[in-house]
């Protein structure tokens, strides 16, 4: 199961990476061509160090020994956070229960128990780098859910936690807006949250049904 240095880099980068993003994202951290990338990914899948989830993300399945080895490698590079914060992802996702009227998502004030992070209390358009989490955020705004939270550290659903109430209408339509990351900033202290204080024009929108994602809600 011994991996080369380049294979370790690819393994680390693949966690929570969309399958269709592939070599372009990994290439930011190590120069690699598509043929070499495909060969390494095939090896990692065969050794069951990564898996592909239903929503088409790679997820890390390494043993405790391999995880420790990768953590040590990240520390040697100057810290785990440098891998994820040096560059914004190409695309972000914003989930909503509302169909967009007009061309732009408009900055809105956040309410509720948001803790002490000032970046989470802005009048802004908030987005995430994981489409699955954007769906989870949309679910929290469905009629019937009185209180909820998001666990964005989980690699698999359920992501919606500490739920009080339950969605009243399973046929509710959720709108997932794909955005360019241009103009966004990372929310301080958060790995998957971003914000823009200016209106944002979506690149595309995907409509899904709540009933197909009820497993995203943690049962109490």
C-alpha cells in the first residue's frame, strides 16, 4: 500500500473533490498530466483508499496510518490549511427554496444563532464549494423545519443536524445555483463557506425535489 509522494498529494487533494473537476484541481498542487492522473486515481480506487459517492464526489477511505502520514505531509508543506485556502475553487453553489426572479442573487442579511464569526453576519450572498452542502442549506429553509444546523465536516449525509420540526411538503422544489467564485471570499475559519457582498449572476441552475434528499436530514 506504499504510495509515492505524488500519489500522496493526489490522495489528499481528492477528498471532497467533484469527480468532474479532476486533474485541473489537482494540478494546482502538483504538476500532473491527465494520463498520469487517471492512472493514480485508478490505483487509489483499486486499493480502496478513496471511493466515489452517489453525488459524484471522491471521499477519503485511507487507514489511520495513511491519514497520519498525510497529516504529517501537510504539516511539512506549511500546514493543512494552505492546501485549501491558497486558491478559491473555480465554482461555488448556492441552494435556495426560491426560484430566482431577475438575473442576480442579491445579498441578504443572515439571522438566527450565528455565533461570534463576523463573516457569518454580513449582508451577503453565501455559497459553498460542495453542491451537496448547498442542497442541505436549502433544506434548512423548507417549511416545517423550525430549527436546524449544518455539519459540513461529514463526508456523507445526513448533513442537516439538530433538527426541530420536519418538512411539510416533500414535493418542494429546491434550486441549486452554480456560481463563479470571482468576487467571493472565504468565511474566516470555515473550509466550505464563502461570501460575496455584491449581487451574483448564476452560471446555471439545477432544480431538484426535496423528497429525493430527505436522507440529508438527521433523524432524532
